[in-house]
C-alpha cells in the first residue's frame, strides 16, 4: 500500500505529470488544458517505487566485454542510452551530480584540489551545497533506503532511520543487494549495528556496487577479470528484479541503472616532465597528495586525480601572468591533451574550487609517476560516458532519452515517483522516456 502522506500534496503529482504532458498540452484549448490539469493532479504517479542501481566505474565500453542478460532484459522493457557525466569525472562529484541533479559548479562537491582555506591538498569529500533526491523525497513525505550508496549518507538517509535508511557499512555488491532484497521482503536489516525494519517498501531504493571500479583501478580498463565482474554485477541486477516480482511490486516499480564514470588505463607517467616544464617557465612547482601543504617557496601546486588541478600559491597567488606562462609551458608537453583555464572550466560547469588551470593527460598517460604495471584511472573528458538504463513502471518502451546527462537522473527519478525534484537541480526530467497516465 502507498503511504497516505503521498497524496497530501497533489500539486507535486501534477507538477511531475504535467511536465510529461507538456509536449502535447500546447495544442489544447485553455479549458481543455484546465481539465487535463485537474485529471493529472488526481492521477497516481507513474511508478510507486524506483530501484536505482549505482555501478561505480561502469564504462560504456564494458557493454561489449561480457553478456549482461539481466541488464539487457531491463533495457528491452525501456531503453539503453549513454549518459554524459561531469568534469571532473571522479567518483564523488559524479555521484553528487546524479544524486542532486546539479552541476559541480552548483553542488560544490570537488575532488583532488588545493584547499586554500586549510592550506593543504584534498582528495575526495562529501560536502553538498544543494539537496539530494533522498532529501527531496523525504521532505515531501516519501521514504528512501540506500544500500551503501554513500553519497546520500546524512543527506536524506542515515543509520537507524526507518524512513530514510542507510544500511550497515561494508560488504560487496551481493551483500548490498541482500539488504535491498530484505527490505523489499519486509525483513529487518542491520543499520549502524542495529536491526531496522522499514514500514513497507520504500519509494526509492538505491543499491551501490563498486566492484567494477575497484578492478579497473587495480588492473586497468582491460582487466582480465572484468568479464567475470560484469557477470557478477548483472547477477545482482537479476536478483533485485526478481525480488520485486516475488514481492508483487514488479509491475509498479521502475528501474534505473547507471554509472558515475568510465575507466582508462595508463602505463606512463609524466610527473618529472610536468614539474620541470613549470619550473622552466620560472615558477617553483610541487605535486601534493591529500593532506600535504606546500613549501614556503612554492609558486604552483598540482593535485592529481586523473587530471591535475594546478593552483598558484604564495607570491604567485592570483597572478594572471604566471597562469598564462604556465599554461603555455604545460600545453607544449607532448603528452598533455588539454589545459583548461578558468573560463573553460566554467563552460564545463566545473567546481569553482579547482585551480587556475586543470591539466588533462593523453590516453595512456598519468600526470603522476610511471606505474610498475598497467593501472586504471579516470577524471578526464574521456571517462564521461556511461550506460543508462531506464525501464519498468512509468517508462515508455523503446523511447530512449535524448542526450541524457548525469544531472537529469534525479529529476527523472522524482518525476517517476510523482515528486518534485531536488531544489538545486540544473537538469531536466527525461519526459520523452516517461509514460504519462
């Protein structure tokens, strides 16, 4: 049964459904549009539940690496398309954009940059300046469960909260699927060391799997074990779908499956060459790891996370001449693919916390040291594309979304459930793929 809280605010149902109906509403006379509005306001949402499966490091090219029959079966009910991610294509800012519907410039989540407030380099964090899909659903009377999709933790879900449940930490993809299946079956799950039972099946169930990302980082995108890892992930997708069938909610459930970023392989590093080029331009340079602070004489620091965020510090801080000279020197290096200045970063909606320059290496290269064996990395414009499957209740079969982006996922999930999207979202509802009732 649906929570009666869902229908206390019929305006939110109308907002989502009328967005879908807008494609045809313009052809109706005003009186008819008013009738349609009233009908939409009283209609049920397209889906009663959404199961969101978050596959970290799910490169679009992996679709050719192994059969994924359960994912393919979902796609046949709805669509398979390619979602375009955000820069930088690093886990936390990418999942943040999926969870909030906002660009990094809006949500502020940043990875691998120099924090001028603390004077040290930082890797990843979970700070968000705008609400997530979980917070939006909770604020409108809905319920959420997250099986370790960490970006929602304390942003709409938390340990021990039956209406916004975050499950016990740790475990692999199968363990996290176990938690979601238990909740679908009305069974308690461990949450922060305490068994918690939800009151019915939550509106949104998110399941996070990071097996593909871990293997890709360890052995590269062409890892020998990748087909087996894809098969295992697909098996968990199948288990989640079957759980909805066993619980009798399959026909009322929508499924969304996507990744945060792709994966590249590198065998060469250019750390020494990069630092030498900056120093040849007349500036002392230093590469920092998370938690490190620069030496007093340093003019430029580089924090590497797929790309390099270059910040001018000390006497060179804010020096436009220094930034231009360093950009010229770095751009001339043979294995640098691009250097993005502040205006170019803004055009890509990147976080304002990045430095004066963002340096992107060529494929096969890292800005750091040369590894002993091939390794995986992401963060560049080459890892922006991931599969996106939308299927099930409220989804039009074979109606693939047009140029979907990460920032469109949260608004679309909200619309499927009949909720208004997160307040800070920059993305749109993928109306072309959603069935109106």
